[in-house]
């Protein structure tokens, strides 16, 4: 499949020029006009547009590679995939669980909730706006998630998610015989490998292990889409974070 890069340069529904400036000339910028509404309503509108782009990319026989500012973009990617590839497994790389709801979050931060939203938990405004259907928890593999809030940790443990705390677990985990959607939050990387993130978390797997796990997913021949949550370009003065993350993604895409 030919990779089609879709860049969604937004942070929590707000256009971000620093993220837009990262787009390469071959990428498609997704920057639609949005109607007035609450932040979550606007994120729903934005993700509906992204969903249409993802669905069209898949329908053309190509691979959507979404470069986004925050993990709520995964909702639009899933909504688009559900139009073309409804029965899939979501593999979620993240230093955090993104499995909070308004009942478990200590901060109220929407960016800590998208995986829960995708699974039908808690706040659903973005999901409904994007046209997504709740994704079965049993078809989610959450890997790393080394920094969980207390209530979130309990929710993950009680859920039907597969949680692999060590990314190395993906190297021999029996993967379901389904299409795979890979969501990669760049903060899953160790800070020694990539520190330009808004919510740093100590620990994590080394770069070689992460790349080996992605290669294993690629070798299935069943990757349907990839989404990447960006580093913070305002913290990446020398461009090393961009080189690291885009190097990982480009090497993954070369194997697909």
C-alpha cells in the first residue's frame, strides 16, 4: 500500500502553527473551517473531517499515516477505519493510559481520555461528532502506559483491555488475526531518546525494543493505519525529536 500522510496540526481542537510548520510538502494538511461550539464539539467536527480523509485513503487502497498534535485524533482515525475496516485490533503505544473519564481524572484533561472515549466510556461528544462507534475493549492492546493515575489504573485493570506494561511483550504476544491500527504517542519513548514532550514520564522501553515491536506488527501484513502523536516542536529547538520520531515512523512504513 502507498502511504498517504495526513497532518492534523491541532492541539485540543485549536490550530497550532508550530505543528503545521512540520508538515512536509508531500503531506496532506487537514485544516478545515470549524463552526462555533464547545471545545469537545469542535474536536468532534475536526475528527469527522479526518475520518472522511482516512476512509477515502483506505477506499483507494492506500495506507493512512496520520500525524497529529494530540491523541484525540485517534477518534477520527478509528471513525474512518470503521467505514472500510470495521473489525480490527487497536495497538496503542503511550507512556500514559489515556483511559481516564471525568470520574477518574485528577486534572479534567480531555487529552487523558481518548482511549476510554473510543471504548465507549465517559465523555462521548467527540466520538459522536466524529461518527465513530465504540470499539470493543477486548480488541485493544495497550502497551507501556507506565504513568497511570490511580483511578485510571483501576479502570485499566478492571477492563477487557490487554495491557502489556513492557513493550517487549509485543514481540511474542499472539496477535489476533485481524487488521491492525497502530496508534503511537511519541511520549512512549524514553526521555533519553526523546524529551520534547508535554507530559514526560520516567522509564520506558529502549528504542531498539520499540522498533522491533513495530517491525513485528508490520510483518503481519495487516496494518490498516498508523497515527502518531507529535512531540512538542516548541521544545525541540535542535530538531532531534523530529528526527527520532519520524525516523521510527518512516522505518515502520517502509516495511508495510
